[in-house]
C-alpha cells in the first residue's frame, strides 16, 4: 500500500505526524483499525474523487476523522487509478482489445501540471496542506492517500514539504521512494498483464505508467510556484 512516514525529511518534518499511502480499501476493517492504532492515526484525508471513494471505500475505524478533499474533478482515467472495474476485469478486457491500454493511460505531464495550476485542484491542494499542518500543530497524526499513493499523494507530499521549506532535491528523493516501496507490487501487476495479453510492448507501457517518473515531479515543482 506504499505506506511511509514523511517525518525526518531534511530534519524539519516532525516524526509520526504525516503518513502517506495508497488506497486503504485493500485492508479489512480489522487491519485498518490495527494500522490506525499502530501509528496513532486520528485523521484520514482521501485525495480521490467521490466516485472513486464510493467504489472502493476506506474501512474507517471508529473515532478516526475522515476528510475527502479530491485533487481532481473527475476520476482520472488510467491504469494507476480505479475506473469502475476491478484490475482483473481491466486486464481481461485488454486481452481482447490490447490497443486500448494506451487510451487508458492519462497524459501524466498534463495531470501533474493541472493539479498545481487548475483553480479547483490548487485550492484543494492548499486545503490539504493547511489541514495537515493544523493537525500537526495539535499533535494529530494524519494519513493522506489516493489510489496508488504515487501521483496525487506525491503532489500533496511535495506541497507539504515545500511549506516547510524542504529543498527540491529532498522532495524528488521522497517521491522516487515509491519505486522502491511498490516495486514488487508493480512487477506482479505487469506479470498479470503479460500472461493475459502476451504483448511485451503493452507490459512496458504499463510498467512505465505504474512507476514514479522523476520528470513528472519536477514538472509539478516547476509549476507549483
């Protein structure tokens, strides 16, 4: 689920107050409750759209505050985001129509730019940062997440780190940690695509979409201002 604590980055981010992750719907209610207890999580910020959140809801433990602050107006179309079908259904459809894979992958450069420049997305991004910092000031641990914990969560992390004065080099380094944390999960997904589509070109395209790309976070940083 690509979970990690942002604490300690550049020696200015407080430990144990900011957790980032991918979707929590992969956990059972008991597992999610144990996670929140282990890390003392008192607030969860869901960066997904209402459609995504309704399709794959977080199994919220009692007493944990839940805030939905979507960074996109509509569900992003792409294999790194839920699009109304479970992963195996998507893969089976790709076997019948492999040419549709590229159509399912969004223009990530445009996506990263839009989140930091579009009025709706930028206002929600600012709200996320303000909420995270306000909670931290009260000693409240907050977990924020999207689907894969890579794109929207990566940009929210960038904005939060920027607010603390963290340098671009450290921001990029944190963003790229996703590749280490989610490597084997990505490999399993690509093996599934390979077995069902038997198309190596599609596997390479999918792998690139699943992995964090340094150029994308640099684009977000440059446009964030």
